[in-house]
C-alpha cells in the first residue's frame, strides 16, 4: 500500500526536512517520520517528500509518501499516526509539526516526480521596529515598500527563464531553467497586531536551491528603491549570482502548497 501524507511545520524547531548526519541538537523531519512510521508498522519505512526544505523554512502543505505492506482505513490511520507523532516528538518539538491528512494513492503516485508545481510565500515586515510576534516569521524591510516597483520587477521574472543567477547551487551542469507562473505581491493583515505585512507569493513548476529567498531579496531591493525593476534582466541574461539581490533568511519562508494532476486527488 502507498499512502500520501500532508503535513505542516514550524521550521525553527527542526534541522530542515532532509536526513542529515550533521544536524546538531535538532532533528530532520524525514528522520522523525521514518522513525515514527517504522515503529508504528513494525517494519522499515522510508518516506519521499515533494522536496527538501532547509533548516528554518516552514511548511503549510508539505507532501510525502510512503509504502507499507499493511492496509488500513485512512481515517483510522490518520488518528493513530497523529497519536504516534505526538508520542515520538521531543518536548521542544511538540506543537511545531502536525499531520493534516493521510490518504491512499495509486502505485504511480510520487510526491516529488508527480508534482506539477508549488507555491511558496515569503513575508516582509515594513515597520521600522518589528512587532514581537512577527519578528520570527517576517523579514524586517526597514520601512514602507514600493509595491508597484516590486510588481514591475516581478513581471520581468514571470515565465520560463534561466534562473541560475537566483540560486546558490554550485553544479554548473545542472539545468537551471524554470517557469514562474505567478508572482503576487500584496499587503495582508497581521494576526497579532495592527497594520499589515507584505506577502510575496511565488508559483512555479519548480524551484532551485535558495531560489525563492534570493528572488525575495531582489524584489525587496526594488521595493526599497535600491535597484531598478529592469535590473533583473541582466541577471536573467548573464546568469551571474552577483547581479541578483541578497538571500533573505529562512524563517520568513513558507511552502504553502504542492500541486498534482487531478487524477491523484491530492490537494495540499
């Protein structure tokens, strides 16, 4: 049996998604779920996610799948896996990760290779003195941003381009062409204080290593008046990292949703 699981988590409590021997005191989420599922099924279980999220990056709709020899009702499985997760978490991890849903899927489903796209969100704090509750999950922009200039820059980035300049990856042979379908820039109400945050939403068929955080840093500079919107054309054409903006911190980044063909019935 193959099952799909959708989870959400606060990335500050973990060492990212992917298994890593050098995680220090924090655990990788892949390690946690493989341990919990293996203990639950009394057999070795491996999980495959839609993609890795770095340490500090959050998720509202991360998707992974696993295969087991045992069949269970999805509703029962959801309840029991939530209980198993709660028992398997350390005190400092509790409340920072939750299973949203579990469902059986066909053998042809793969959380990574069947995905047709993703949406990431990045949050910017416009107040000069960031609010107490927004400081962890929003990057301090230092003042009010020019959203019109940011959107003009975003319009140049939408479509299929070589985004090598907007990535930290070192492999020169790796394909760096991606398609950004939409970039939305908008002010949204804060949850715990008056005023608004600026939300950047990126939807595309795939993203390179650190791509969203570098795109966010480049757009931020346009909003601060530090670079012209059309300056991204040189970065796209030349592929040089130095021509794009800074990489912003991970804590303000959220994997919002992963998209799949309708045949799989997966909605994260």
